[in-house]
C-alpha cells in the first residue's frame, strides 16, 4: 500500500443537486459522467448519489487495491431490488461465509478442464450458424451473436433437457436486462421493494418466466440423476456439488446459480462479439491479419480447444474489444470500519467505485485509447499495459468465475465465423447503452462477405 495518494489526485468533486446529489448527471449518461470525473477532478473524486457518499478511483493501483480488499476491509455493494429479483442469492450477490460456500460449490464447474469439454459445443453451434449464412445477405450482428451465445449457454448449462426452451428463456432475460439497467440508472433504485412501478411489473413477469422454465429443467435433471443417467452439463455439476459439510445446493440455489452462469455465459460473450465484429469492420488491417492467422493455423478446418493457445491475434482482438467495450462497466464496494485505499482512511459506509470503461479509455494507460489496436497486446508492445489497468471481469477474490469460459468462447466463435465470412457493417457505428452489461443502443446491421473481398 502506498503511503500517500498517487499522482493525479486532486481535491474536490462535482456539485450536486439538493437531495439528488449527482444522480441527474449519472442517470443521463453514466459513462460520460465517470469519464468527466476522472478528467476534471483527478483519480480520487468524491461525489454523491442521492444520500449516498461515493468516491470514484481512477488509477490502476487503487482499483487493484479495492478489488483485492473486497470481503476483507470492503464489502460488496447491495445491488438493489432488480438484481436480487434476477440473480436471487447467487454467488454474485452473496457475501461473507455464504459467498465463500457458494463460490466453492460453483467454481469447479467452470475450471479450465471443464471449459475444454464445452469447446466442442461452442464450435458446433457457431458452425451451424455459419452454415445458414449466405454471401451478400444482411444480418443484425447483435441479434445473431445473441442467438448463438444463447444456444451455447443453454446447451452447456442445461444440456438437451432445455431443447425448445431457448426462446422463452432468452426473451425473459432480454426484458430483465432492460429493466435492470433502467432501474439502476433512475430514481427507482432508491424506492423500497414494495413500491410497484411499470418497469418492476415487467421485471416480475420476466423473472416468473425464468423461474418456471428453469424449474422444469432442474426437475428433468433430478429425474435423470435418480435413474443413474450421467450428464456433462453445468447444471449436472451443480446438482452433484457438495460443500465441506456434504450439503448440496438447494432447489433455489440451483436456480440462482443457473441464472448467474447463464448471464455470464450469454450476455458477456454476445456483446463482446458484437463489438469485435463492428471494430474489425472498421479496421481492414486488423481484419486481414485475422484472416491470415486463421488460414495459417486452421487451414480451413474447424478449431478445437487446443487452437485457442495457437491463435494469439484472435485472442488479442477479443482482448481489445473487451478493453473498448467492457461488459462490466462499473464495480463498486462499501468501506468497512478499517477500510483504507492509497494510504488514506475511507469513512465507513462510503461507496467506492471504479469503472473499467473510463480506466480502459484513459490515455495514460492506453495510448490512443479510442483507436482499435489489437497490436497493443503484442508480447513485445512498446507500451506495456499496467497491472490492474485492464479488468473487464473484475478482479481480486470476487473476479468473474466465468472469465475463462467467455474468453475461449469468444475466440473460438471468431475463428469459426471469421474463416468463412467478413461482417461488413460499413461506416455506421452503434452507440452504447449501459444496462446490466454494455449493450449496443441500436441494431448492428452488416453485410456478409467472403474474407478478403
């Protein structure tokens, strides 16, 4: 820990409205708000969100220190009514001993060895999608990537028992995502749970659909397990998991962790791929280098899990897309009685924020931050990225459990589709909508072309 606040830290912060604080500016455009706090006030900025005391930190070492201190001197922030409706008491929401127990139960299901087993499903689904595409056709990239990662998420999470349920699950998840983002950015985040609003009614209906569909799949899995059927999907692994006392997850626990893994395996990857295709469309040299690598390494065959390590440029394209459009665009934790950051005591109850969006676009850590440059991740790049400056999956003890799954999935899908098609979105560019994840604010149309044309 440093003895004094780091360079770039200045005193003061933005003035707020009576009672509301800085909520209007935050709600209007949280991404621009965090960037302006960084640029106008420095690396340690006090601000207010209604009655809440907040601090935004914008240096990598402070972000790393904060992420590492969660579950010790900081505690995870209460994420609000909408998040609890969707994720229940899953590992993302749990704290303390409950979180440690649930993490120990869930983590084995997404270890690298298990991700290897799911790679074939990722490739098979991507190949089936490409088989239905035709040169010259127009597609909505975001819809196509969402449908693809949804099929992969349902198959790897629920297996064949969920056949035909992808539509209702996906539609309900899309509604839940929209309402969660709207609640988080608006005044309703301060309302008690019993207050009903039109958005909360839509959220309840969407969650009811998810509960019904997932309960059906869980019952099918339990029946199959009772018959001695051996399955290799994520839900089966959760059913078989036991804590240190030999206790399994409850039925509600299975529901909560299933939805948590679904969000991580579907939403994160679909948005990352959408941004990656849009960025590649505007970067002919990067796209040509991708084509060359795929031709040289794969020679026209489908990739396997082992090819993930053999496709460095493909991985760098994913890494750079995650830099420019991190799905998790903000992280926050609440200071406990002994909390300190950068050598400074943080008053208990203060909510400390850090934003992957603003950190990833800071020119101090990433020269020309608005430019799509996968070469910045080359092993011999002239400007090495500082530790903790890139954290699209969070960090510390509460880092995203599904990070490996998402990285492998995105790279393998790029490899399968990129061998056969270039997704040409022309000069149009979608903006961003910060909901549960960082989504495009409009459809992303593209014309399918053969690589090199």
